[in-house]
């Protein structure tokens, strides 16, 4: 009886320790925390739209520069959305001045 409990406990502990190790191996990092060299190495391994670009930007209302990182896909999408908003705003101004 004690032998069964000991074996069961050992198997349980073994399984739990393996699952903890797997979770640690899948740790995620923020791009802002990586060095330029690490980002360059990452960019060599991924497709273009997933490559990371980091730049120093000022937050709205602040003069302090912060490192912000984006994928090329995010930047292109943001650029398209900004262009659409600008066109939409300009067309509202032109159409609204019929007075």
C-alpha cells in the first residue's frame, strides 16, 4: 500500500515538474526590453510584416522619450488608417463649406 502511494506521488511530482519547465520555456518578452542586436537577430528569422522596428517617441504631453516598438505590419496598417482619417476629415471640411 505504501509502495503504491510512493510511486503515485513520484509520478505526480514528475508530471508537475515537467509542466512548470515547459511554461518557463515559453516565456514571452516585450520588444522594448530587447537589445538592438536581439531585435536584428529576430528580424532575420521572420517574414517582413512581422519584423520589429523600434524608435524613440515622446508621449502626448511629455518631453520624455520612450522606446516604442512596432511590427512593420502594424506601422503599415497605422499609416493606412491615418491616411483614411485625413482624407475623411478633408472631405468633410470641403463638403461642409457650402454656406
